[in-house]
C-alpha cells in the first residue's frame, strides 16, 4: 500500500462487515491514517438484508468510498449444507450495498469477492480474465455464483453510472477476530480451534478432514487489508488477492501444530469433503500496484493462534 497516511484525507469511508477478520484488520490500518470520516456499522446498526435500512444509512453518511466486506461466509461444509442461504443472503446483501452506494453518490466501491468464483476448468495459476471460464466448483457453487453476480453488478454500474470499483478475489483469509467454527468454518480458524482444544484437554490425537493434499493460498488479514486500501487508492477492476504461493493443507496443519505445541498424533479423515484439489493464483495485477504481503504462513498462523489463546472468552463461533 502507498506509504502516505493522508491519501484518503478528503474521503468518507464506510466499511461493511467491519467486525470480521478482514474488517478488524482494515479498522486497525485506517486508524493510523488521516481520513475525513470513517463509519463501520455493526449488524445492530444496520441490517444489510433490508434495502431501506441500507439506503438510509448510506444516504445519511454520504461515503465517497465503500469497503464492502459483509456477507454470509462459511467453509466448504457450510456452503454445502446451507447452499440456498449462501446464495440468497450474499446476493441480497451485495445488491443492497452496491445500489445504496450509488444512490448516496459514492465514488468507489471496493468489494470482497472470493476465489470460489473460479472453475476447475481455469488453468493454473488462475487469472482474473478466467473469472467466467466454467461454473464454480460444485462444493461452493451457490456461494460462488452469488459472488460472481456482484462482479457483474459492479461492472454494470461502472458502465451506466460511472461508479468506480475494485473487486478483490480473496483467497483463504485468516487472522484475529475470525469465526472459529470447527464444523462449518474456514480451514485455518477451524484448525486453530481444534488444536487449541486438543492441547487444553491433552487429547492424544487431532482428526483433520481430507488427506492434506489439496493446495491453497493462505493470506493473513493484515496483508489483505493493505491490498484493499491499495486498490481503493489506485486500482480498478478485478484483482486476485492472495500471496501468489500455494501450499498443501498438510503444511498448514504443521504450522498450526507448531504454533500450538501439540505433541499428539494427526489422523486424516478421508471421508470428509476437501473441495477443489488445486488452487493457485496469478497476483501480477495487484503487485503491479506496489502491493506485497508481509506475513508468511508460519508468522501469520502464530499471530492468529496466540490471539485466539489470549481471547478464548470472546471467540466468535
């Protein structure tokens, strides 16, 4: 991200989903910057499923930039079990937020997409131009389609209304203030919770879904937040938001094991879903803006595990 702390000094920035893992990181970064006004509403402040409430909030605040992070987010199992809700809730939230931004005279929307939009048909490393190449993987189809629809929505509004946008195709994000759901959550927070519980209970083993072979690109939340602000300042269009380096799940498991100090056995449950086998992303468009990640997997996992261990009473599940 640009080193200037005053690049947004004339902007009014609204962050949706500010209580989540990425939103928390963005609030930490923006707190160090000179901004005309910042609003980070909670669910209690505004129900993003209610178009009238969203429009009223946006019209009153008059944001020049919207950082749209909110949505219904789950891991593979959650997206399979709650496929209908994943599509409906994400589609409604996105429609309401983008339309409210337009009505409020917003200059730019930078929105959180997902690498779940990509199809297995896309060649590796996946590029932003492959976004429409084949359907999303079946394990995350409805969620992926809802996120694709948001990209189409933003493109249409750019064409008709001149609304500038950044569409951040986010890989597996993780960090403090995540949702640590061991059943329906994302893989990193799920593993952190599982290993922490195993250490606390002195369990002899930890069971991991799959066989550890699928590859993923894991991005620490602070690095993702920096990418969002980089695009808010100087980018337009779609950007793969990832490290550009894919690792097998077994490497992640070892990083969490090391961070936790767990000494027991790791068991692999190959009957559980493992999603797409390989994911890798070309991040050239993003790095060409001057962005680069600062945290490697071990450092990011250690920071997240330590935060979890120190905040067990306030963990979101």
